[in-house]
């Protein structure tokens, strides 16, 4: 591989989970450099998401867009990644300015990449600039070198269907041999042709004897990578041994990890059974509680859903005897995979492939198109990964287009064919057209928000209906907020989840507040006040997981038996105690859970400031489509009219519900909108924001974030310095 730029590498030792060094690559120049991070940096910004936020805040501006040279693509783990003795510790964050939301987005992903990067001496990798030709970055601690090389071309291999680019590259890099101490991130052609490209984290699974992949799926991180001309990053380093993190208290780490592993192994088989079934186990729950998206979130349940319940994937596809963790030592091991699946659809039909997945989200992205075919779900999963497409944004955009077709906003003339619910051939065609930027796929590739604008323009031009009117109508069922497509939970009957989606800083992705289970399924936060409190507390603890390099599932999906005896069982504090012990044992700190939440609040606020800077931070940006709040069209009300009438009766108390079903439907929507509005007020107050969702000056000051940029920004929104002196 032809070297364009290189420097020598002397790995910094890890101490207490940190190397205190960031690797910087400017692809425009091109240059490679390393820079030390001060102790203040880790004390204030923790790692992972915190580092990505701070770098973006300092080094980009309101004029930075996803394709601006100064946009940064940051990959950062935290101090608690890289530890096989503690479950779920291989995660890292990919953060950048998003092509969908035009503000900060990050995505959490597993695999061996970040632990190997840490072993090579780096807490974070920050890539800026744009290369004129496609390149690969190689971080090689074995050869003591970091280099930018011209990206090799493997078109013949890929065209013949033998390998994806990332796999071909990994083989090429190590003379045909795959090894656990070499990992990569890369993406595919779809990332270049859409706004929702993903980044695949590739690692060698020696028991399956193949490359596996996990995805940084949300917000278009892969799109940014391809626009930078970066085909892949390879890292070769140590082998993620126990003790490599060099914790301050070895025994403390061991004990905390053993405690969590014990709870996982004893409790998961009696609760969700993620270890056996993987996240597809959620399909049955979601269908039962009317939460599974069907036909663009119109319905939450379908009689055919049983065709895709978890046992179908388990019996037909998953390999029971093979390991499923996405990093060493995770005994929850929910990352399922299938071997030797013969593809039936698309350009690679007939090929036998290994498939990593499906996760619940991917399966539900397919039901969102009205399809309940397990084989198509497997293939949709595989093609999206290969193309580098977010399964969620792809599925939600396709579903939105199908509903536009159903309601007459699109015709066969616009699309070239019929977009029909449940039609595998049509969904398959749209998927491949989107990945390659061909035909109507060009519209689908832009995501829901931009597709909506295009349709409104076209429809208005053809019919003479004012564009604003069309836009308003489409907005009722265009499932995006801040520009990001909703993840796969119907929030109509969960006010808490409506807030979880609306207030989520990156847009409606559940990793900030997945409250639907505790709200709608378990009814653990029944009052308005409890919902508002949950909407402050959960985003903070979840932010912490993204800052330290940990997976949330062993905490949130495995309820400690003793949690039932606490004030707030849903917070699962007995398990969180293990996490705090693990943190202190690793870093040498003596923090409490409250300290951890305080640290997270700083990061949450910093993200809020970035959103304000990029025009995505006010109350209007937290608004969600009407469909996320209730049965927006009459057919949705009719499908569950008994339920909705009962709900209305409860709401009205002594008052009689209207006789006319249409009036009942309209009243439900009105009450839902009022409740959401009230929720905004309460949550903003709890967070220390104005009614327009702007943080108060003293709140920003309390977290030591009031630099000149923040002062100027808050002044623009009418939050002035005098507030501080008052
Ligand atoms: S719980 Fe699942 S997603 Fe999380 S680290 Fe373990 S295998 Fe990976």
C-alpha cells in the first residue's frame, strides 16, 4: 500500500484506564500528530462522548457542516473500556457533525477497535480534513508506525461477492491472515450515496473463524467518513488482556466485575433472556403491547408478527454453540450471528454469507414497511451492513415514502414503480437503489426530513395546494425530529417515551431515554411528576455509559433482584453500585453515583450548547410528529377504538365523552398535544432551562462551561450575564 504520510509510534502506557493522548489526523494536509491531554480534560470530560463533544465545541463552529473540512470524525472510548473482567466493556463512541441533523451526533459501537486503539496508546482518534483520493489510516503498534496509505482497490474480489471492502482490506493487511489483535472501522458504497451511512466496527472472531461487525448506526457517521475520503482505519496492537487497563485497584475491578457477571448469569435467564435470544426477544413484547412499528408507526401490532418472533431466528438462523459477545468477557452475550445463510434477494442472490444480527431495531425497521419475512430481515440486515446504511433510517425513510404513496402524495410516475406495504420486492429494490444513489433511491437516500420537503414541493406544483399546507400534513407522519429518523418504538401511548424522543439531543434515538418499557410495559412511572423526573435522570446516567466506554444492557436489561427493595426499582441502583465501584477501582477516584451524574450533566449541557449553536436547541426543535403522540389519522383510532375510548373516559372523569367518533378522535389528539406541552415545561424546569429550552446562565456556570463562546451564544437567546449576579 503506497504510503502518503507516516510517523513513528511509541505507545503511551495506560494508567487507570487512560493514556492521556489523542491521535490527530488531518487528511487535507495530510499530517499525523499526537497531542497530550491534560488531567483537567479527563476530570471534566471523562472520555468517549465527553471527549467528542469537547473537541467539536472547541474546534468547529456554527458554520461547520458534515462535509466541511474542519468537521471532525472522532472515535473515543473511555477509561472503562478494554476490560474483559467487566461485562460490556468494549464500547466506543463515534462523534461528528451529522449530515442528517446538522449538529453533533454520536453513535455507540462495540468490537475490538477501541480497546486496541487504547493499547496502541490513544484515548481518542480525531480526524479532520478531506483527502483528494481515497485513503486508509493504519495505526500499527507492532510495527511502531502510524501511516496514511492510498486505499487499495479490491473491486474484483468484491464484485465476485467474495469479500466486503473491510474484510478484503484486513486480509490484505496481514498477508491473508486474520487475527484478534487487528481490527478496523470501515463503511461501504451506501455511506457515500446517502446521509445515513454507518461505520462498521470489524473484528476477527476466532471461534466463528470470520470477521464480525458491529455498527455505529445513527446519524451518518459513515457518510462523514466517506466524504473525508477515508475508506478505513486499521489498528493492530496488543490482545486486550486482563489488567491491560492498569487499574489502580486490581482486586476492586475483579470483585465489581464478578458481582455483575453473577447477576447477569443468574437473572437474565429468568427475565428477558437476551443471552439466549438476543434483542429480537423484544419483538414479541413490543407486538403484545402495541409498540412494534407497522406501516410507518400507524399500527403497533400485527397478526403476522409471530413469523418473526425470536425463536424463529434462534431455530432457523442463529448458531447456538458459537459465542455471541461483541467484546471479550461479556457474559450477557446478546450480539447474535448466523453462519452460511444463502441470500435469496438482491444483486448477491445465491451467495452464502455470515450475518451479524438482526437486532430488534433492524427487524422492526422491516415491520415498519409491513414485512414479516424473517429471511428478508436477515438479508436486509446483511445488505445494509455491507452497503454501510443505517437499518433504522433506511427503514423509516422507506416506510414514510410508502405512506406518501398510500395517501396519494406520491404516484407511480414519481417513483417508477408502486411502493406497497408488505411488498418484499419493492422494499428490496428501493434498498439497492438507495445504496447506489439510483432512481427514486436518490430521494430515499436523503432521509425523512429532506424527502418530505421534496414531496411537498412536487405535490404542491402538481396540485396547486400551497406547499406549507402539504408540508404540515406530511409532518404529521414524517417520523423525524431534529432531522433524525425515530428509532423503533411506537410512543403514542407512552408520554415518557414521547419526551425520551423529543428531548433527546441527537434526535429521536432511544439510547438517551429508553423509557417505554418502564412506562408502558411495567407502569413504573405512572405519574406526570415521575415521568418528568425520569426524563432528567435517565439521560444523565445513559450519557455516563457513553462517556466511559461501557454497554448499557447489563444494567438496563437485567434487573438486580434487590432493585425491587429500593425507592425507584427502574433505576436499578444495586447494579449501578457495581459500576461505580468499577470506576473507582480503575481510575483511583472515590466517586459516588451522585458525582457520576454530576459529571454527566456537564456533558449533557455541553451537547445542548452545541445544539443551540447549530440551530437545533430550542423548544421548537424538541417537537415530535403528531403520530408519535397519538392516533394521528382516523384509521389508527379506529383500529383500537375501544382502547382509546376507555382512555378518553379516564381522562374526562365525570365529563361525558363525545358521541361522534371523529370528535372523540380529535379530542384525544388535543389532549395528547397539551400533555406533551406541559411535559416540556416541567422537564425544562427540572433541567434548569427557560421555557424555550435554553439553559440558564447559572446552570452553565455551575458546570464550569461558561466560556466566551457559551456567553455569546446564550446572549443570542436572551440569557444574559446579569442573571449570574442576581
Ligand atoms: S450486552 Fe450485548 S451489545 Fe452489550 S457488550 Fe455484551 S454482547 Fe455487546
